[in-house]
C-alpha cells in the first residue's frame, strides 16, 4: 500500500464513516438534550426578558471583571486557542474547499502565513493549558480521562496539519493522510465528549440568559 | 551552426556518433551542463560527464514495449527538437524497439537475441508498459508472452529502466478492476537494479539524464523508496510550482474560466494533485522547456504516482472527500434524528415511570411523623 493509497483511503471510506458518525452523533445528542425538556416556570418574571438570552450568547465571550487577575493562564490561553483554531480551521484555503464540497458555501481565505501562525498559537495555547491543568491542584483533581482524550483529539489535527504544511518528519502525502485520520478521530469523538460544547455552547448560553432574566438579572 | 567534431573520436564510441551527426564539443558540453544541473551534480561534473560519455562505447539498449500506448516513446522522440532525443540515440545503440526498428518478425527477435548474446551482463533493458499476469494472450510479441520475454531479457541485463507509470507502477492497465492482472516490472524482476521513471508519459530529459548517469558513472543514480531517481523525483510539483505563491496568498481559481484562472492563480481548488506528486514537470517542463500542464491552466493529475488512476476524481481538491455526498450526510442526520427520538421517548418513559412510582408525601404525613 503506497502513501497515496493510504491518503485515498483517508479521503474515501474512512472519511465517509467519520462524517456519518459525526452528523448522526451530533443530531442524536442535540435531540437527546433538547428532548429532556424543562418544567414550565409558573412564577411571574421579575423583569422583562426580551433579548436577554440572545445577548448572553455573546456577552459570555467577553471577560468577566477580575477574571484576568484571578486566572490569567486559563483565560488568555483559552482565548488564544479558540481564536487560533477558528482562523486556521475556517480560513485556510484547502479547508474552505472542504466546507464548500459539503455545504456549497464558500468564503475568502487568508494567506497561509496567517493561518499557519494561528495554528501555532493554538498548539502553544493547548500545551500551556495542559501544563496548567496538570500543575494546578484543583484543575488536576477535577480532570478526568475525558478531558485528556478531548485534549488529544483536538491537538492531533492541529499538529499533523502544521507538520504536513511544513513537510516535517515524514513524507508529505503520508502526513496529509495522518492529518485526515486525526480529523476523523476528532469527528468521531466530538459528539460523545465535552467537545460537543462547540454545538451546545450557544444553546446553553441562551437558556441561562433567558432564565436569569426571569429572575431579575437580565444581561 | 555546428562546429567541428570532437577531436578524440574513437570508433564505436558515443563521441564518434556525435561527430557523425555534426554535434560540436561546445553543444555537447552545453547539453552535459544542463544534464548535470538536472541530476543535481556540481557544475564541474559537466566536463567530466562529457568526457566520460564521449569515450564510452555506445550502450546497447533493448527496449521492450508491453501493455502500453506508445506515449512514452512518442514523448521521448518528439520533444526537445532536435537535440535531446537525437543525443540520446547517439549515446546508445538501440538494438531492439518495436516502434522504431526497421526489422520485423523473426529478424526483429533475432536482433534482440543477438544483442543479448553480444552484450551479456552489460546491456540495458528499457521497459514501457505493464505486464499482464492473467491470460498470456492479453499481450504477446512473436508468440512470446510479455512475462516470458521480460524474464528472458532481464536475465543478462546490467540494469532495467522502467519507463512510464505503467512499467514503474502498473499505470492505467493496473487500475481497478485490473482486468488483465497487470503488474509493474518490479513485481517480476527481483534480482536486477531497477530504475523507475514514472510519468504518463515521463519527461524526456529524465530519461536522458538516467542514461547519461549510467554512461558517466557506470551505475544507477540514487533512488528513493519507490525506485525513482531522487534528483528528478525529490520534490513535489506543488513545492516547485510557479503558482505556489498564490497558494500561500490564499488566491485560488474557483473555476477554469473565472478571474482567478485568468490571473494564473493556484489550481488547488480545481483538483490539482501537485502537492502529492513527485516529479520534475515544474522545473524541467515539456517541449524544450516551453510549458507543463499547470502552466497551461490545468491542474496536475498526479500521473507519475502509483495508483493515480484510483486516487479519487481528478477535479476534486485534495482536501475534499473522494466520495462523501451531502445526501450521505442527510441520511446520517436522519438516522441521528430517529435515534434521538427513540432516546427521548425512552428518557421520558423512564421519567414518567419514576414519577408514577414516586410515593407522594403529604403535609398530613409529615405532621403525623412530628407527633
């Protein structure tokens, strides 16, 4: 089996199954979560709640006063990681081609120097966050195997993508195949791990914002 | 205007052949300089190469054509007019070649046997085309199957050059479902050095460079793990492509006739396989250095890579799925919805059952306990 054969398998059957598990898994989990429902709140709202849920979806991305002093590592690294991942995932030309093939949507990309820098920033931030998780006694105690699996599944696509682009360690075609395999691992793990927050994040923020507004603390 | 022939022309040598064709020492040195550069040799090696080649006896070559389209021969004889191919044929004694030889039938086979006998252990075998391992009748010459002819001819060869993707990797005949059971040379000959020069067709100067290396150094050039000369197949087309800066700037042609295509932007999104194709097209180019497919506005199809024919559609970008479709994802989403509904029903049933089984405590009960 040549490197090109491995790449063809990674782009073919392996990717098909990973994408199907991903789509079915995310749909299933969202149905499961939303299907639980909530008990009707019969109390009279304390304050008008119009738009509070929607506002909270965005205001929760802004720094809470004092958080930079309390936990600068988590806050800054978290921000850098998510920004780096967002830029390298959605603005690298070949990635845009992937999204276009699946959705028909396309948008302008960024120069590879920028997406490359974003990927490096995301990788560094992930390493810092892991070191912090291991060194901070509270974080370490709260961490379970799921946290480390999620960290690994997130790091691998970034790392292999960076190494493929820079032709590091092994031959490009094989590294590109490894990059795709790592993406497929992420696609399979995502719906059944904490990484599902990439979908549930805004739902839970809306719910919290709306519920708090009823209690008189609208955002 | 051709200059005087090289002074040191020894009968039977390449030098004599060059002199007979009126090729000057200056022309020949120029040719060797370009070859040395192609082979990644130091510039000083050009004169060494010229000296060695002109003194070398014309190399006996037996060219075997099996399951092929004659594109490889066409490529070598019809490009770089008039110097390269004529120089190559001046360097060698082409003792057997179906397409180019005048003899036919028994006489042609006799020429092959005679060359094998006269140059035992020294002749080069060039193969283009794959070898069918199914019914021998799929491809036979003078009643001899391709397999038997290759085994017989390779026995006394110094080395074998597998020219073209069919001979090097199986090529199009080897593509799924491979009806003739086609295999490359390397799956049959195991005891001789094999130089793979893949490409559909291969670049002529690569062929000439391999021969020049053999004549100069008496051996084969450094090969990679797929048996290809590293000097020609060491880099991907993408890494040497003149459109690479556009890739780095994020500028891509989205269709073959959009503004990006007219501006000469990167063809990655139109399915170019340059990033995973190792060949010298972007540097050596074709037709006397005139152009190569990407320069002509079409992406690389990766024709020099093993199994390129089965490596997904030519017009799908490398970063996209080979066969996944939105319909497939819609089916997966439908399955997810069905499973989600089933789980929700199960969860709600469990909750309802728990509620039903829950023993209600009234204020009366609490008051009774207080007493």
